[in-house]
């Protein structure tokens, strides 16, 4: 049996369960087809110590999802893994492959899709052109060493790839266009077999890493119903986390999902301004957001919400509308301060209705130009640009202040309540500052206004305490 190295940057196991899930299925597929994969979770020290070992075989460097972070990793440590053939595989290779292929001479091949068959053929120097299209049927229970799974808190499981929706800003949408396949779904019996095997081995916490675990497609929903009924009938005691859209949430289906083990849901809100949502082709509105949140709260299912407040076209009015919505409906507890003030990542091949190529990019970031064109753009509204830089710096300061307050509290529940109160205090301060942004002309004026409002808010909060 041939042997190869699968090299995973150390950031994957701690931060990126999506990428680790692909490693699991990839390793299982190769093993079934006569290739023994050796998985290496690598940081700088590991690569230096094991340089001779890694140079003696064919290497598969796994780069997926977090493109900027992992390409920085490659830029810094790639010299340690140069070999006769290094293969890039996954979403990063798809989106950034043209840059990597040009800039790294030792990269002799990369796969444009999630097709493990293409990967297998490349290992044996065969033509991969006919096997680039991803095939969900390749995903079966991987039967890898369960020891490799102890690095993650939940077992990642893929039951589908892609998304039936076509949001303009999304990496999943770009990936689907490259595949010519927007959405693929596994047979629910195959997924159940996988879950059962893990539970029999002593694992009972799972993360469905599908881009949209629940869809509006009737077949998908019927498959979920059968899957849940089987779990309940067989008495499997599991818990799982999933991601979906707000417009897929309904009481009947989610009550069944909870009975089967659903404990937490991630919902992508992104924005609630109708113009922004239309630009993103998101096809939701604020009423659907509130309906989904109400259903999950009533069913006592935990939730996380994601936002995108900043993109090149953001205005102060858009910010006011979103922050008022978050504050008035008590949503900050599900997002977190850093989660609220997220910036849109622009990826090559997206279909946003404005010309990303014409945007002004920041050349002072100290990273290659081709990378800076993903995140370091300037926002068209100079007031928003000023506010974004300022508020992100203030969040870091606020976190330190919050920590100093919470450290003095011994009761765990009181610590949590205090953090939430302080988060809302910060949001209210930001809301008040935004109402004065039309008068503010400089960062110094912004600083003075913010500090004044913060001082007033802290005094009111302290007096209440």
C-alpha cells in the first residue's frame, strides 16, 4: 500500500472544523483505494524537525476555507515541505489557485474541486481532467483512526455540499459555479450509518458542516424527517450543531430536529437593510429573521447569528438601521460585539452587482497585492471608513475593561449577566455616536464624542448597580 503525507496547518484543528471534516473524508477515501495517508498537524517547529520525513514522500497540503490565513501559512513555512510533487486540494485551491500556481514553483498541481477521485489520479500521475467534478457519493463513512478525531470537540459530518441559494457575496456560491453543481445531497441512510458508527465508538457530539443543513427543497426536508425519525426510533443519544438560513426555520421540523438531538443553530442574517439584502441576493427580510429567532427561542434551541455590517457601499444610515435592530430586539447576545462589526470578504469570482475591480485597496497591509484584494478594500463612504477602523479598536479596549470588571465577580451567572450588560452598554454608546457622525470630521472628534458618551453610559450603569 502506497503512503503519502497529508499536511494540515495547525490552525485547522483549532479553528476550522470545515477543513478538518474534509481531511477525515479524504483520508478515508484514499485508504479504501490503496493509499495509506499519514496525517501531520504542522506548525513551524514540527516542520523543521520532520523536514526529512516530509520531503521523502508525495505531500498533500490541505488548504481550505480560510484562504488568507492559510496562504500566509504557506508563504511562511512552505519552504519546509517542498517535494517532488505537492498537491493543493480544496476551496482555497479553487479560489486562489491562479495565484499559488504562479507564485510557488514547487506547486506542480492543484485540484479545482472536492473530487477525491481527481486527487487519487493526480497521486498516480494520471490525467485528472475527467474527474474534477465533485461527487457527493464519494462521501461514505471514512473508517479512519478515531484517534485523529480527538483534536476536535465535535465530530464533523458532511451530509450535503453547496447551497440551493445564490447569494452574491458567498464563497459557497462561487464554489458552486466553479463546480457547475450548486447543491449535492447524500442519501440519508448513508449519513445515519456514519453517525451510528461513531456512536458505537463512543462519540455522541456532532457538527453538520453543510453550508445549509436545512433547505427549502421538499426532498431535503423529507430526508431530514426520515433521518430524525430513525435516530429517535433507535434511541441514539446524540447532540448536534448545524447551520442554515432563517427562511428554513419552522416549528414542526425544528421540534423534530430538537428531539433527534439538535442543540444549536447558526443563522446567517448578514444585514437587515433591504437595499443591502437585495445587493447580496439574500432573499430574506427582517420579519423572517424575527420569526426564526422567536421559533428557536420558544423551542429552547440555542442559536448563533452572523452579521456583515461593512462592505464597500455601506453608509452611516445602513449602520444606524442595523444597530438599532440588534439593540431593540435583544440580538446582541447571539452575535457578540466582534461578530456584529464584521466586514464583507470579497473573493474572486463572486457576482456582486458592483465592480470589485474598481475598488481602492490598501497597499500598506504588508501582504501580497493579490491577497489584499480579498479584504483590504476602502469603503466608499469616508465617514464609514473612519468609523469602522475606530470602533474595531474600541472593541479591543472595551474587552479589556470588561474583563477587569468581571474578574472581581465570583458568581459565574453574575459574570455572564455582567458581560451581556456591558456589551449592550457599548452598543448603545456606538448607537449614540452614530447619530452624531454627520457632524464629526476627524478621528479626534470621534474619540472625544465616544469617550463622552461612554463615560455617561458607564455612570448610569454603575449607579444602577
